């Protein structure tokens, strides 16, 4: 059945719709913060922050982590991601201090561009 253990096709559909609404809200809030910060690829200031890393992990888990429950989740989420979110993802993945850690569990930038 999947999408996080839905009990019926109708339940699966409802869960996916709820997930989409929640994802849209997250994307709108984070995109606005990035825009308000001058579209630097960071939520606050001009350097990497804990907030940037946590946001990156959130989207990485959504796009790559949920694949085990919904194999086409990346196809579902990619069109929803804004240029601001994609820039934050790229900024975190290319940070010299983090690159060897973030790419170990998959390249999110490549997943959202594919």
C-alpha cells in the first residue's frame, strides 16, 4: 500500500494531499525567509547557520528519505521547490566544512535537478 502505511487507496490519497499542503506551507515560509535575507542561500546573514543545516536536512529527508515509502516522492516534490530553496540546498551541500558529510547520504542538489 505504502505512503506511510495507508490503509486504503482513499487513505493514501488523503495522506498525499495533506503531505502536499504541509510541504507547500514549509516551502512558502522558508522561501520568504530566504528572500527577506537577500536571497543569499541562507536563512539569516551571509554565512552558514544551524537553521540552514536543519532546513537542508528537512528537505533532504522529504525528497530522499521518504523514497522508501513513496518511490516517486522526488517527482512529486521537485516542482514545488522554489529557486530560493534550491539555492539553500546548494549552499549547504557545497560548504567546504560540510561537503564530505552531506553528500555521504545522497546528493540532494542532483535529485532536485534531475
